[in-house]
C-alpha cells in the first residue's frame, strides 16, 4: 500500500489547490477566529465581574446574576445569530462527490 | 407508570430498528451498516449529532455539578455557545469530501487512504478502540443507574432483583455485583445491543432523532415547571444568594421511645438534631438497635442555611421521636464555608479545593475542550462523513445551534433552582435529575409526566452508547479484519462477523462494568479528552495541510494520546484517585493539543512529503 515517494512535492502553489479546498480553509480560519473572539469575551468579562463583591447582594437581571447575563447569555445569543449567518450566508455549497446511493443508481441506470 | 413509559419507549426503539433494517436491505451491507450509505438528511443528521453529543454526562453529571456549585456552571459550559459552529463546521465539509474521495467508511480507513499508509490506519484503529471502550463502559453504567432509579419501588422489579440476587449468588465476578444494578445493566445492554446489531447505523440515527426530540421536550417542560414552582427565576436567584454550603458530619441516632425491634432508617431520611435547632440528612442507612440503644455513627449532611432549615423542619414528622446527636465536628467546604453568595458567583463552592470550583484557567480549558475535543471525537466525525450534501450541513448547523441553546443554558437554570426545591441532595448528587423530575411533576399534579422527563437522560445515554458500540465494531471488522486479515471477504462473511463483533463488544462492555468505577464523569472526560487528543490536530493537518506526512500523523496521534495518559498517571500517583494532573491549572487536553501540533509540524517538515499523485487526489483541482 505504501506509495513511492518518487515525485513527492513540498508546498504546492495555491493556484494548484482545488477551489473547494481553498473555500473550506477560509471557512476554517473564520471559525477559529470566532472561537477566539467569544473566548476572549466570556473569559475576560467573567474574570473581571463574576466574582462579585464580598458582602454585597447579587445584582439580578432577567432573573439571573448580572454577570451571567452580560458574560454568558448575551454572547450566547450573539453566537447563535452569528452561527445562523455563517451557515446560511458565509459557508459555500460544495460538490462533495457521489453518495453510495448515487453510485448504486448510476450503476442501475447503466 | 414509569414502567409503562419505559415499555412504550423501548417498543418504539425496536420498531425503528426493524424499519431501518428493512430500508437498508437493498444496499451494500458495510456502507449501509456503518454509515447509512452516506445519505443522511437534515433532521437525521442534526439530531443524531446533537443526541450523540448530549450523552449521560449532560443529563446526569452536569445537573449534579450545577446543583453542587451553582451559577458558575453557566461559565463552565459557556463554550457550547460556539460548539455548533466549531464542532460541526471545523472539519465536516472536508471530512465528508475526503471520505468520499477515499471511498472510506471509517475514520481509520479514511486516514489510511489519505496517506496511503497501513501504519497510520492501524494506529488510528487501535486508538479509537482503546479510548472508545472507556466511553462504552461509562455509558453502560449510566444507563443502568438511571434505570435503577426509575424502577425503584416497582413491585415486579423488586421481585426480579431478588430473583437475580439468588440466581447469581456464589458466581465468580458476577455474584459480587449489586443485584439491582446487574439486572438493569443486563436489560439496558440487551436493548441497545439488539437494536444496534439489527439496524446498524441507520437505526442508530433514527433512534437518535427520537431520543433528541425526547430530550428537547423534557428540558422545556422542566424549565416551565421549575420557574413557576420557585416563584420566578429572580426569586430563586436571590434565595440562592443567601445560601451557604452544607457541612458533613458523623451522627448517632436514638429513639426517645423504646423500640421493640431493630429500626432501620433509610439513606436520605431527614432528622432533627437533639435540641431541635439543627437538621441533618442521613448519607447512609442507619439502624437503631432494639432496647433503646443508639445507632452506630453514620455519615450525615448538616443544613446551614436558616431558611432552608426551616423549610425542612416543616417536613419532618413531629411525632417521630427520633433524634440525631453529632458524633464529630461538622466539616465545612474548603471554599465557601459559611459564606453567602457562593452559589451565585465564581469560582463556586468546593468541598476539597480551597480555590473554589472554577478558576479562569480552568474556564479557558473547558471553553476549548467543549469545542475542539468535540470536533476531534471519532463518533462525531463518522457522522460528518455521512451527511448527504452541504445544504444539509449548513441547515443542520443552525438546527443544532438552536437545539444546544435550548438544552444547555436551560439546564443551568433548572438545576440552580433545584437547590430551592430539593435541599440536601449532596448525599447523592447524581440522582438530582430523576429526583427533580419526580418532585416537579408531583407538585404540578401530573406524576405521569415523570416517566417522559426521566426518559430524557435515558435517551441521552442510549443514543451515545449505540454510536460507540458501532464505532468499536466498525474498527474491528472494517479496519482490522477486512483491511489486514481478509481483504477478499465476501459480504456474507462481513455481515456475520459484524453481528458477532457488535454483540461481543457489548457483552465485553457489560462484564467490564459489572463493578463500575466510582467516578463516572471522570471516565467520560478521560475518554473524550483521549480521543480528542489523538484525532483533533492530526485530522486538521490531514484535511487542511497538504504537506502533512504519514510519519507526522503517527507522531501527532501517538503523542496526543500519550500526553493524556501520562498526565492522568501523574494525577493518579498524586491523589490515588482517577484524576488528571493539571499543569499550570490547564486540563491535559490543552497540553496534548500543544504537543500533538508541534509533533505534526516538525515531523512533517523533517520527513519526505507525500507523492504528487496522492496530493492531487485529495487537494488538487481535479479531486476524484
């Protein structure tokens, strides 16, 4: 099964790569940056405000502690909106190749 | 009533397996059985993914953590806000495409073709089977425990337990298992093994859809009931702010009136402490001997919040002339003892850790863990190889985003409120979910609904265990037997072997978990961290970097798994418990990702690149 290393390549030029691969890679980096942004928000905000002041009553907003609303609930809703936008508008459709059913149907047609 | 709910539920599961078996009959066995012919549509793909992700941990372990540590669990689980995008989107499109180019059914097979290397495929198979078996054990245990809780008090079940106890008495290994647990384990395992063996991947996906719907409905119903019963969420949060963690104490129990014969008090019984001011809850059963003597010392929980104490006092039978006396000094939490506000602020109370439950570094670890460990799980990857087309993927992402928002954040609300309705659950926190279901429905005057609500965690466990079972058997049949032992095996041979292996793996899992480990959730985290460590970075490199070499893949997978094993071993040597060692307070998963990434990059750079033919096949303009 091992293939010969003859004709092996180093970094292939970008123009030699499939467009679908390049699009997937672009989407990959968008997702990584999204994670970084939301991690920074929740970790940064909650690091500063989730501990609360000793002896002070909890501040309640919409029934929850204030830090939960601004440090988790609101970014969660924004993340939900961003996921919808990403899935419906940013992510591109790609021809993935044949499913097994399609192969079987093609064989049947032939 | 619970038994009827279960009967109906299991009947549906078997019906779906039967239908799946009929649908799949006309198709190639291997592809159909392990991957549903790669034609899974929107609802099925979204819900099978979500249901597999929401395992027993989400519905048993997570609620118990929320109950014990309070609102800080919202931060602990916050990473789930981007999980649908990251875990579903990071690899899915490329994985599905590369899987089709390679003509692969399993993850190891896909890697074998991608690198044209038997060694890479074999190593991947070994790692999947090794870590997945821990998952399987954990889910079997969780399923049996839920069933035991649900059936407790059902007369037929109690009779069966007695029967099992006498039948297995004296048997080596089996005889030492608790009879109720053994009975539930066997029933649970048989159900899952039968429908998985019979229906294959399609049955697993279809039952996942049903289980996903049950979980969603269960959470929404509980949320509505709990908010109305605590007098609004704001009221619950303010009450929680006044609470202080309980203390642990040893007590002796005596009866004021003489008892004629031994009096047994069950675990969970509430009692007044002599003097009538304090209340305790028994952490284990106690017996008051006849003739007015006191019981031997037993563990108990001392309630420390005045309002909570008053509520409990009203529930204690005034005519019960039994009181407890403290036999030891009450032991408080290492973080949070006598401190108000710990349940509504970070880091949350902790019994052992003086720094509290969740520091910022651990919060960072979990924010990464939920997303990237999730993306790196072979059980999710194999689903990502099965969706029909990219519109299915995109719409599923939206659906899963709504679904996870509907499940995880509401669970935090439900089980922070649980502290108000169910005091003293620290004696068995893993039972907080079924107990809450019972209490909420009884208070609302709809006890029949408890069956459906408890079916939610059961569904979660079932939908996970079937996927793991299939993954382990596909590893053995497809990746070991068909690839390495008998490549020319006929479809009939493969079919027979697949059934045998699925049943054997299931039976082996049952035997392994007859005496289950104490820390179920730790086992789940270990297995998912191990799989994520072995596959996340190697898969990212394999799919997105053409320069990755077979040697680098082996180094990346091996080093990731090894780091997890080493850090768990150090943790075990330090604590003598199944616990990880957190270097700089970061979870081992983070370190494994770092080491694996470095190995992948540097080994790729220092070993010969793959052939042009191979690169063109998977990355070139004319992908085929």
